[in-house]
C-alpha cells in the first residue's frame, strides 16, 4: 500500500484539527433556533390547539423573514476572516461592526413593516378564526425581537471570521436555557398565555444579542477599532450581501415549489413530504457546520495570500463532505424504523415516506459536496457566482418538479427532482472551484 508523503499527512492533520475545532461548536449553535421553536411549541401546545396553530403560523413567518437575511452571517464571516488572514485585527472587527450596524438597520425596518401588517400576513396562511388572533399576538410581540435576531446573525459572523465558533455555542446554550425558563414562567406562572411565550423569546433573543455585543465591543476596544457606524462600510456590507440574498431567496423558492407540488399530490403525500423536509433540514445542519468552518478557513487563507493553502483546505473539506454524506445516508437507512414512528403512526403515510426517504439517503454524499463548496465560495466572497448558479439551478428544477403531478409521479418522483436540484448545485459549484477564479487574495475582495 502506497502511503502519502509525511508532509501531506501533516497538512491533512492540520486541516482536520481546524475543521473539527470550528465545525463541532458551529453545529451546536446551528440547532439553537429550531430548539427555540420546539420549546415554544411544547409549552404553548398545552394551552390548546388554536394557540399552537397560531404559534405555528407566526413562527413560520418569523423564521422565513429572519432566514432571508442569513447573508448577514455569511458575508460578515468571509469579510472578517480575510482581514484576520491579512493580519489586520482592528480592520476585521471594524468590518464586523459595519455588519452589525447593517443588521440593526434592517431589523428596525422589518419591525416597522411587520407590526401594522401582522393581520394581513397571518391571513395569507388562511388561518382559522380561532387561530388567527393568537398568531397575530405572537407575531407582533415577537417582531420586537427581530433586530436582536439579526444582530445575533451578524455578530456570529464576526466571531466565525475571527475563527471562534465556541462563543456562539455558549451564547446559544444560554439563550436556549433562558428561553425555556422565561416561557414557562410567563406562560404559566404569570398567566400570560401565548403572549408570555412571545415575550419570553424576545427577552432571550435580546439577551443573546447583548452577550454578543459585549464580546465584540471588548474586542474593538482591545484593538482600537471604532464602534461608530460608517456609511461607506455599511453600504459595502449591503452590496456584498445582495448576491447572497438572491441565492437564499432562490433556495427558499425551491422549498416552496416542492411543498406546493406535494400538496397537489394529496394529504398523505404532503404529510410525508413535511416529515422528510424536517429530516432533510436536520441533516443539513450537520453538513452546514463543516461549510461554516470552510467559510472561516478559506477567508483566512485568501486574506493571507495563500492560494495553495486555500486549495488544500478546499480539497480536504470536500473529502469531509463526502464522508459525512455517506455516514448520514447510512444512518438514515439504518435508523428509519426508529425515527419514522416518532413523526407519524399512520401506516399509509409511512408507506409513502419510505421510498422517498431512500432517495434522500442516497443523495447525501452529493449534499455533502454541495454544502462544502458553497461554504468555500462564500468564504472566498464569491457571492455573485453563487447567486447566478442558484438561479440556473432553480430554472432547471422548477419545470421538472412542476411536471411531477402532470406525469403521474408521486412523492418519490418529487424527491428525485430534489436530488436533481442538488446535483445541479454540485455541478455549478464544482465548475467554479475547478476554474480557480474564486482564488482572489487580499484583505478585501
């Protein structure tokens, strides 16, 4: 058996240590937001079905609204990591502060839109007369936490760019614990009902934002970085975020189209689809954690002018992505008798679920490559290409998915179109990374 040279083994070992050190805490922080919703659902669910239905509608609106602006984390990570690689820590923190100011401005704008339009937004979901008042109450109160949620996104990006994913994990754990305690105290102890759940979440979110700001402000003072808003810097952050916003909206459109097609297939299919989509999102957290490590590591290498280091790190992370995808796919297949009954006891839904679930398992190695290359190009600040690639992917996916009901296909056929979508993403991302055009060095792109 031919062994790799000692130099190559040492390089891989160094990359492995970096990936693990960043990815493991990042995974823990990533699952914090779904856990917030789970806690709220568990507590509110005991108030009654109308309250739980209202929470479900409001939470869907809030998560969609906030996730659209996830570029605040991604773009900030790449920009800060570049300056870290260039040895400019004051500039890195200054760049991060621009992202935080942008988050605060966007958050304030979103709140001014959501508060008066809450009844109309809830109405778009076709909420029942009993659920709608609870949804409006929860949405209006929770909207006050949107600026905090966006500050958390941007500040998380700052710390990731500084190669720190442990602090976001600790803040996420503290926020989760505070949210659970406040919800229980305000919903039942204070008797505020669903409003208490919303207020508890808002308080926890602002506490998390305060914790992040404390860490960032301390770093700024230590390195002499200005904390004042800089119009040019905020504008630059917004410009860098626009392509990533387009990418995110395109991804959301894919999910909406898939859910719409499943709904046209029938109640059984849409129920099974929702279960698979939930599992697919959970699997994505594991792969996205490695991608986050990629954003931070690639940005640092390119900021330091080390193209070969960036290439080597990219290759190693792709290997991690493939291996992780294989492991996750096998786990899905082996563990399906255990987790499927947790979601549904309906045998008809389970029967519809199984073949489509196998498609998800088979496509996990492809997903692994997609998430890694996505993170690599984000770390390189290659947002415009990511936007174009996702638009192309959407253009291929949409007509094929919409044909599924027409051609008599079922849920399994729909999930094969999702596998096609991931394959298209992989091809477009692979072409870019092979070209080397993403290897732009320097403190700024």
